[in-house]
C-alpha cells in the first residue's frame, strides 16, 4: 500500500471514527436528557413522558451496535491473555490474525442473518407498542453496524497497518513511586 493511499485511508477511517463517536455521544446525551426530563416530570408533575422507555430502548440498541466498529478498530474489547506469556511473538501475531478473522467472519455472519430478520420485521410492519415507531430502520441499522465491525476485523487480518491504532501511553500506577 502506497503512502498516499494509506494517508487517504487514514483520513477516511478518522472521519468514520469521528462520525460514529459523535453519533454515540449524541445518542448518549439524548438518553440522559430524556431520562432527566422524564424523572423531573414524573416527580414534579406526576406525569411521565409517554413512550420514554421505548425511546430509551431504541437509543440503547443503536448506541451498542454503533459502538461495535469503534471498539473493533481501537481494539478495546475485553481480552484474556492466558497464552500470551507462553508463546513467541511470531505465534502471537498468527494467533491475533486468526482471532481477527474468526471475529470478522462471525460478525459478518450475524449481520447477514440479522438482515433477514430485518426484512421480516419490515414485512410485518412491526412497531413499538406505545409510540408505534417502525422497528425496521433500527434493525437494518444494527445489521449495517455488525457488517462494518466485521469488515474492520477482516481488514485487520489482510491489511493490518491500514487500521493501525497508535500505541497508548501506559496508565501510571498510583501506588508506585517514581
């Protein structure tokens, strides 16, 4: 991969990261504001916001699935390193690529299976109970986020430098003296 195409890909990845991060922040803020207003109305005026629970459910699902590509690219998954201490660096790299490939395949598989479910939901015209918000766009969105996260993992297998995450500074140990 040439330096100019790597730079162009880095800009695209940065923009996607920023858009997903901004979207996640906006969703989280909307959930917080909705909950705050709902609680104030409930305790001050004895009148809750109709459908606030449904809206929160939809926003939570969107937030979780929108975060998958971000977590995948930044390698912020929960990991257990049981065998890392006993293997060579070369074997660790192979292991990492195998795990990335399997993760990508599973996420792509889930995305395609869920796409079928989204088609069913759209065909039935499923809506939420109180506000009758159509569910199909949310389920299709979840599929897209699953597929994007799967592609992120596969890109890490075949082009590991394309989505490389800069190393983080180690977190200082507060109990350790300098």
